[in-house]
């Protein structure tokens, strides 16, 4: 394979026992490519080795965690020797695939290196997918494959090794899961040609009793799609969470802010709302009693804990503030009694915010180095035992920032012919479609969002099979893992949508999570994304949708096909969007269906 082929980084040294005693951060096992994550880490490791970069980040130190990559040749050998290639095209359920992979045997030629790795490392390990298609700029597979963490603290070395091997096999198995196949179909990628590398990383963090976790996880983007107020898109955006980054990338409650304006909080209606909607639980690696044995579960060794437990661990003193109900005020720090608010106030507002300055410098250096907009996943930790607070760069991936000639004014958003107008939108451009899938407002119930997600998935599957892109409209945040914050779909369950609308209600507000895998796929796949604040300042004309021809109907969701397509337009420079008839004079179809037009709505 040529040196310039995607996913290949020939300068990465091969693993040896000396690697564990050296200052090197990255090595490889096996031949072939390093995959998307592995290649990104190799490039950034080279950047962070430069003294001038570290000087820009002081007093923080940035580096990648110690990492070993199992190259794609190991996966090829594993699949071939165990006769697993059949699962690339089968319709077997995920547990069947996972069990077949768990029963298979890793190539014997790599077992010595893997055993040496486990014998030499005694901190928790993250075993992550790094496929050839993952983190692709045009067709990303972010969040589609598995990641598994293991505490790596069992007293018996053989047991520690077995648990680690189980994690590797789980990541391999996820290559052929039904969700990966469905997503591949939605982006016209062939799964049988997919190859999987595996990134093995030391987990950044510290042990606190039965838990191991970083003080802060972050996702930092060089471009802010939702810049508001004094913030500008080119200043970037950061999402922060206590504990493991699973909270952010899964779309959970986190603190999102502009690193150029660290004192400016996200737009909440009141301090009481801020308390209610901020992070209240965090993820950690379970270092205590062994959990119920379940090698097929990604979160087998993870535990979710409360802020009270983090306060007991003494890690939120410089991260949290305190809410006083009698005055509806929030006080910086934890020096008084009251509910804690994870607003990262002491970290962001005291001492000139060197944390935000370091993040801005790091993102800027990475963007300049790769000559593209970037997204970084970080795990940050500091303690008395560390010589300098650490910014651990867990992952780097490219971002796609679309451009074009679409321009929308404020008046365009309130045009009487619109189905909807949105003052917050992501993407750039326009598309036409006659197919609309929407959650009906009269049947929507926040208690039933899990069921709604399954109903949407079924309609999406039918539309993908028929090759019909569509517009999707629903309430709350799409892709959240919190069923009370939105509709908890996985990306493959809505992968056929080319435009998505989030509708906020007074009791059910959608706060965009720019650090999530779901949002990364939205932007990279150039899906137009619109946020509507109904009914306060923006509206949706539901009656126009109801006049379309009903194709399918579930308990909460309807698929309609319009006799005349609608146009979805997004002005990414100004963050505006709307959905309107292609021909405003002709309007949308009436009951007589007198107007005809394109069925698939593709330009």
C-alpha cells in the first residue's frame, strides 16, 4: 500500500516492550492501515511533539494518551481465519454476530504483543473502532461502531487479558452490526469493503475510590454552527462535561460555550431552568466490584454516578456553582449550601480563563496543521501529582463547513407561504423533496419518545429501501440519549433524511449538542438542520402537511407525500432556514390534489 493511501501512516513504529518504557505516545501492531481515528492521532501526535506548540498552551500540557493501533491487517486475518466474512452481508441480529466473534480466536502472531501490553499497563483502557470509513469527511461513520472500556485492574493477569480481548472482539463485531449496515446503505457505502483497525488507549483520568474518570471531557470545534450574540462562527465552540466524554458524544446534558467568550452562559430562560437542564450525572470506569458478566455490552464496565458522588471525590470545587432557590441566583463555587450547578464557572471565569485560552490555541494549531476545520475530543485532568494540567487529545476528525449562494433575510423567515421559518439553522444550500415524515403534535408525549424513535426508524427504513430522501420534523433534540430531552434515535434510524427539523416547546426545549456523534454526522453529511422555537417566535403550519397524501401512519408519526415538492433552504452564513413551497403561487396540494410535481424531490 502506498504511503499516501487513506488510513496509512508508515512512520508509526511497531510495538515492542521498549515502547512502554519510552516517552513515545503511539505504536502499531500488524500490517495495513490505521483507520480514521488512528491516522488522525498519528498526525496530531507529530504536531504536539513540537516545543513551540506546547509553549502556546502553557500552563497546560497537551498530548495524545499512550496508544497502540491494531492495523487493518489484523482484522482481515481474524475474519478470514474464523470464517466471519459471511456476517458482512447477513441479516443476523447483533447478539448472534457478537457471539460468533467472541467465540473466534485472534491471530496467534499478535497475542504476544497484546499480552506484553496488558502486562505493562495498569490503568483503564479504551478500545475504540478505527475503520477506513470512520471520520471520513464526506461519509463519516462517527458513533456507528463500538467503543468499550475495561478497568484493567483484575488481580489475575490472565483474567485481565481475557477481558481486554473480549473488548477487541466486540469492536470487531460491531463492523457487521445491523446499524452499521443500515447506515452504510443510507450513505451508499459498501460494508463488505470495510476494514477495521482498533485504537487501544490509556484512559485519561484519576482514580477516586471505585471510579476512574477525567475531571473534564471536552469536544472542541473550530467552527460554531450556532454562534449567537457576540460570538462568531470562526471562534469555534466547546462542549464540556464532568467525567468520561460519553456524556457529550451521546448527546447528553453538557455545558456548551464560545471559548472566545467563556463568561457568557448558554441561553437559558432562568437560573432555575439552568439548574434543571445542566449535567446532573457523569460516566466513569467502574473500578469496584465486578459487574454482571456481559461481554456483548459496550458499557459493561462503566458506571453512571451523581454530582454528590463527584463532590465527595472533591473534583467539582473548581467546576461547579451553587443555586439559591430563595433568590433564584447562582453563586460561583461550592462554598455555600445548596444544589450544585455544573456550569464550570470557576474554571471559565476566574484567573483569565487559561483553560479556554489553551483550548483555543490547541484547536487553532490543529486546524492550521491539517489545513481544514477540525473537531477534537479531549479528556482533561489535573491533580497535585501532575506536573502540569493535562489536555489529552483522544480523537481528531475533520469537519465539513458547506458554502454556497443561498441567502435568507429575516423577512424570508416570516413569509406567509412558508411551512416553517427557523432563526437557528445548520448547513448551507437548498433541496427539494415531496416526502415528509413528522411527529404529530396532537399525539406527541415526552414519555413516549423511545417508542417514537422506533416508529421513525421503521419509516426511515422503508424510505431508504425505496431511495426516497425526505424531510424529518420532530420535537426536542434528535439523537439525544436522554428520552426526556428529545427523541433518542441513532443515526442509522434517520439516515435517509436530507433535512431535519427540531421543534422546541415551552416544556420541551431542544438545546443543540454540537459535540455529539449525531451532530457530527449531520454536518459532515451536509444534512440541512433547522431549529424552530414554537410557539413563541416561530411557527409551523401543520395544516399544510396534513393536506398531503398519507403514505404511512403510526401511533405518533406520519409520512406524507406532497403532490408538489417543498424546498428546504438554509443560509449557513446567517444561521437561518425555512421550508416553503417550490412554487409559492401554486401552493401546496389541496384536497382535490389538483397540482402535480416530482415525487422524489431530488434536484
